[in-house]
C-alpha cells in the first residue's frame, strides 16, 4: 500500500472512530503505533536511548493522540496532525535531555509509513508493561490507552469518578515511564 492510500485509510478510520467505531479506532492505533515505533527508535537511537525509553515516547504520543482526538478536523487528512504531535513529543524528549533538535514534519510522515513491528512482540511488550501496575491501574490503562475508551466510559465501567480515572491514568503512565527509564 502506498503512502497516499495509507494516509487515506488512517483518515477514514479516525472519522469512524470519532463516530464511535471502536474497531476502526483499534486498527488506527495499531497501524500508527508501528510507524511511530520506527521513527521514535531511530530518532532516539543516536542519543543512546533504550527501547523502553523509545516506547515511553511512543506511548506519550498515542496518549496525546487519544486525549486530543476531538481537536482534529475531520475535513482534513490525519497524517499531518499525527506528525505534528509526534514532532512535538520528540522535541519535548530532546529538551528534557538538554538537547536542541530540529525535526521536519515530512520526515515523520514518511517514517510512519515504514512501520514493520511484529504484533506479537508488541502485545508481549504491552502485557509486560501492564504487569507492573496494580489491577485497577492496569484496567484503566488498558481501557483508555489500548481499547480506546474515554475517561467517562472507563469511570462508569470501573465505578469511579472521571477525575479519579484521569488522575490514576496519569499516575500509572508516570510510574511506567519511571520504571522503564530506570531499567535502561
């Protein structure tokens, strides 16, 4: 599939997802995550980062996409919006390390197209990461970050307040990031 077809597919999936189609949203996140892993790993490799650190950045990007999905204009293509968020998260990562880095959005879009990570490996990595969390944290992260549910729906499912779910999600992701950074 060429770049234009892939971008068109992403756009259609996101439009469907915004209308409540969970299967389209899962397809979109799966497809995007493969490309994101490739670009983030290659960008961070020259800093000597570990795969888990790159995965932290990918998860930050996916979380930002999820939390900001309602800011995307469905009348436009999705890829430039994803590329801008990716670029900003990479720049944030470089800044945290005290480095200045220029990243062109076009190179991010091109790299998203070349994703080739194995779904089995990705699933095993996700389960390993989730195993580091308490059962409640695991349920929240799985519901929001993996299944694509919103905080309100997750709160109802887990009989929690929406604010409590958001706080728990933030703390869970922060704990995962700290844990996997210390492993590197």
